[in-house]
DNA sequence: TTGTAAGCGTTATCAC
DNA sequence: GTGATAACGCTTACAA
């Protein structure tokens, strides 16, 4: 049985037991190859014998590195962010870094506060989700020279490292697909666009793609709601109750899309025969249950991996790409025929 | 414009600018009421002027508190853990603590390594998911006297603080419901039970409830697979292809259940007319799309909140409950009639 | 290869 | 209420 001493062993205890100086003991742990094998062995034995665990704060204070990386994300309630965060943690762990996590729930002021808290705790690097952030945040990390990477969206200024998706292009692609199917009556159930350039970019992409065909997205055809199933249901209800219901409803993310489909089911509206529901984000689950669903898939795990790799490269002093765009994938499933009313409307023109 | 000095301001800089000692400067920040208002004002002005941010490592070294709490969870890929983690982070943040997060992906050895890493980084408290952990983990946190709380499951030994669910009782409840509907042919698609007492408890609860009625769960009626949609599909396929397919399939979690339903759809098996699919965990999404689904709901957000509160109470030296069981909820939706074959089989006996 | 010793930036214990 | 000053436990020049 291991003897449990009153106090936790310190490096000096290890050094004494191994009959070396604290400097050598430290080296044995940090740079094993810079120490003679037999002394290394003695130190390691002492470490095991005492159950020594390094004191991170002391180590950080002396070495000026915490081996900790911060991540500030909107929320973990959304699978896409949870996945990405998971991937981040995994990659960082593999590189010997621990993850400090904070969720701001789409509140810009909270984001500033949380970021400040992380910096104060001490982080060697920072992952920020999205590109639009309070100037205070950029000021803090710039002044303290903390390496960072923006994820999910792509920075247009060229000032920041970023690895992400082109949300606008994704929206254009999805909209064009629907246009080719013959749709002309569009609507969107969008996430809240405030403090969320991903939501804004998606909405803009749709507007742009439609504008290219001379179609305008009327204000009453754009519903902005928080990401939730209930929002999706409500949004669809409002849209379909209007005098001129749309034939194609684009949803800001998978949760909204699922809610919209559920409401269609509840209202007896056939999908996609009467209305096409499409959306952004993963939706593996949704597509399983509603096989006709067309979506834009974003590889969130790869995003996390590459974002982590980018930041680690910066930390290693290597040459990390300033901008890395990940490809998205349009997943067309089920029917290719346009909804009934879309055909009628188109024909009438 | 704020002047950006070459180096980050230290407390001694603040003290000099405010014309006080570092001791007073420190007090002004830590115990504002122990300092005369006018000096407090001077210090605060200096802090603002210099953009001073405390050095966490130095602070932790001197005060022996990191204001950081660690959480080791299986994964964030599963919504239930992501939700709980989100709630934890939120609660801890509100109390001035930052969250260090690690995911072990159901690997016991990784869990030990990650926990050690968190301890090494310095944590004031620890949240562990589940009750079954490597003895090394308990040894480390006990020896270092780190307050901790076990979550999700309930500790039976009484040795640990825990706040969680009675997974076995939940399984009994769900099984009894199916028994009352007239089901006699049961099967389970379980998660991997190794290193997962939640999965084990659920399986055991089903076995117990059936045994009480003299029914045995045949080995070929228990399929153990990782939590994934694909697993659910495969599992159901195997079960229904057997010579004597079950009428009631209990799924270890929502993801497996959704997969099972999807496979039913693909195979043309009517749910719940030909087979009842039920499961554990949230399933708000699944139930929206397959209204007949009966599930056991676990309030994961409340769990996170209460677990955090328990740990914070311990940290504050207060009296935290040693064991806190959260109620689960059986959500019966849709049909109450037993599946067709179940009726036939029962009648034949 | 190893040892000596000077920090790292705070907090906390004393006196005053 | 405030100010010296000694920890806190480790890393890292610099010396040997």
C-alpha cells in the first residue's frame, strides 16, 4: 500500500528522495533526454513513490505557459457546436493541452466577460466561434499576444486566422437547387441574426441567389426566431397561414427544419409534395425520419480538428494557414420533382 | 486611444500608479470593503488606466485556489451530456468559476489520464460523470482532498457526493408500462455496458422487471452496440430477422431508438402497430417525428444545475447533500393498445 | 550532466 | 487602513 503523506509532495521532495537538485528533477520531467538515464530512473522512481503531481500554477508562473487553451462557443445545446467542441478537446488533449470552455449563449456582452475570464485564468491560445466579435475581445487578445483562431465562418478582413465554412455560398447553393426544381415562392425561417454572422450570411446568400433570378424575398417571408423546435413549428405555421404560402421553406438550421416538418405533419401538409422543407447543418437524424429532406451538411468534426491543428501550429511557431475554407456538401435526398403548387404557379406566369 | 505598453501591467505597476503598496492594491481587488473608499478609487483608476488583468497562475500559486472546476464526461456527441455540460458551465460561471472540460469517450484509461491532467492543471473541484471509475481516480482526488460530485447515476456505497438518476428504476418503470400494455416478447438494443453503469443499470432494470413476471430476456434478445443511429438500425434489423421477433424493443438511448424507428420505416414494419419502440433519454426530436414513441425522459439541464450547486456548496464549506436523486419522467405518447402480434401471442398462451 | 539561485506575480502574515 | 516582506512551487539561465 502506498503511504499517503500529510501534504502533497513537491518537486523538492522528489529531488531530495532522488538525491538530486530540484533543477535536475525538473529537467528529468521536462526534458528527459537532457538527463543521464540512471538519474532519470531515480527521479522517476521518486515521483512514483511519492505520487508526485506537478503544481500547474507554479509551473505556469515560472514557465509562462499554462498548456491550456480556451474556447468560447455560443452553446452546447446545439449539436453542431457540441461536436466541434468535442473535436477541439480531443485534438488539444492529444497535443498535451487542456481545454477551458465557455458558452455565451449568443450574448455579446457575456462573450466579452467570459473571454476576459479565460485570459485571466491564463490560456496559451484561444478558439473563438464566428468572426464577428466585440472589439474589446480583439483588443484583449491582441494586446496580450494570445494566438487565436476563428472558426465556423470565414474572416473577410484577412486580419485573423480562421478556418470555417462559407455560409453565404452554402445558402446560394441550396437556393439554386430549389430554383432549378422550379420553385419561385420562397420563405426562410432564420435563426436570430443579431451577433450571429453565420445566420446573417445564410440569409444573405438566399437573398443573393434569388436576386440573381429577379426574385425578392418579401419581409413577411422571413421569420427570425431562436434555434428551437418550437420556433420551427411556429414559423412554419405563420408562413403557411399567409394568403400566399411559399412552396419552398429554407430553415436556418436543422432544429428549425425538424420543427417545421413536425408542424407540417401536424397540419396535414404533405412534405415535399405541398411544400419543400430544406435546411442547414447536420440533420442525420432528421433525414433518417424524413427521407425527402434536402440539406446543406457542414462537417463539424473536421472543423474542430482543423481549427485545433491551426492553433497548435501557431503555438508551435509553425506556419499556420491564415484562412482555411472547408467544403460543405449539399445533400439532396428523395424527390427531385417540384411541389405541386410550385408547378401550378410557374405555369400560370 | 489607450496606450498599449510593451509589457502587460502587473500588480506592482498598479500599486505604483495608485501610490499604494502591492498589498493594498491586492486588497482593493480582493476585499474592496477592507480599503478606504478614496484609495479604492485610486487603485481602480490605475487598473483601468493600465488595462491591468490579474495573472491567474500567480494568483493561484499564492492563494492556492484556481477558481477553476474540472469536468470529465464521456462525450459531447451525445446531447444529454452536452446539455448537462452546458448547464455546469453556466452555473460555475455565475459563481466565478471557469470550467476545464475533458471527454474520455468511454475509455477508462483515458479517463484516468484526463483526470490526472485536470488535477495537474489545478482545479478547485471536480465533476465526474457516472459512479464507476478507476480506483486511481478516487485515489488521486481523495489524496489531494479535491471536492467532487458524481453525476447521472447514484452512488450506492454512500462514500461519494452524487446527484443523479436511478437508471434501474427508470428501466423498471418503462418495462412495467410495456407489460401492462400486454407485451410479453421483449428485446433490448443496449449501449455498450463496459465502463458504463448507466447502461448496465438500465439493462438490469429491464431484466428485473421481467423476472418479476417470470419472463426471461434471452441472450439473443439483447444486442449491445455503441450509441449511434447505425447501431439502432442494425440492432433492429437483427432482432426482427430472428425466427421469433419481439413485439417490444427497448433502446438504451434516444439515438438508438431513432435508428431503430428508421429501420422499421425502411423495412416497412409499422410502429407501434407491429412493434413498439421505446427508449431512454430525451427524444424531443424523435417524438416530434414519431408521435407514438414512449420514452423515459431525464432532465439533463436540471441535473447539471444541481450537480454544480452541490459542488459549489461543498466549496463554500456548506452542507451539500450527500445523495440527491432527481425524478425521471415516463413519457407515454400515442397508442395505448398493444401491438397486433403481442395480442395474438398472449391470446395463444 | 548537474547544481545554485534568481525570479515568475500574487496573496497573506505580520507589524505599524 | 496600510505597508514590508515572506511565502507559494516551479523553471531556467548561468556556473561548475
